[in-house]
C-alpha cells in the first residue's frame, strides 16, 4: 500500500491536516488571550472558574498540537503574550464585558470548536490525527454542556422563539 500503511505517526501529514493543526493553534492562542481578558472582566465566580477551565483546556490542546507540528517540521505560529491580571473594579463600567456577553461568547466559541473538530476528523487520513480531534471533540462537548448549564442557570441564555405544540382535544 505504500506510505499510508503501518504506524500512522510515521505517515506524512497531508496539507489539510497541517493547515488544520496550524490554524487550530493560531485560534487557540487568540482565544486564550481573549479568555484571560474575559476572566478579568467577569464578576460571577462560577463564570470565572469556567473561563479558566476553557483556556486551560486550550493550553493542553496546544501542547499536543505543537508536538505534532514540531515532529513534522512545521513552524509554529506566533502567540500573543499572556494577559495581565486586573481587578474588575479598575475596569470602567462602560468598557467592561458583562457576564451574559462573556457567557454568549463562550457558547459561540464552543459550538464553533465542535464543528471544527468534526471537520478535521472527517478530513484526516492519519488515524492518530482523527482520534486526537475526537478527544478534543469530547472535551469540548463536556465544556459546552457546562457553558449551557451556566448560561441557563444564570438567566443569560437568549433563546430563539420557543415552539409550543397545540393541545389536542
């Protein structure tokens, strides 16, 4: 069968896999910086804990992605510096992200991450890459459920119009 049999880690990455890994790293780097900023703006302690969980998960993803890219001689993208800690009280009220806005951003990013993972899983020919993104997908699903639960419990979820079935009599 040629170069695509045997140990997947010895198979070459195709250009789509390289692009997916590299762009995932770029996006995670940007989101980590954004979430560190969100952390400074958040007032709710549960939200702060969830924000931290989100960016820590992305940092863990990045370690795995960076390792694969380095082994395959792909240069790593630049990353913004970590954000400094700030006190919420020091951020002017009109310049703050509020908790419902942060909750909505987390939900949006979570949904986009699930779609991106599914896409990479479907396009990969290396089983290890597909499986890695399967693991990322599971982790994002779990965090997404926490985000949804928090947004609902805090009253931050803005739902579309709800459909009520007419009663049958």
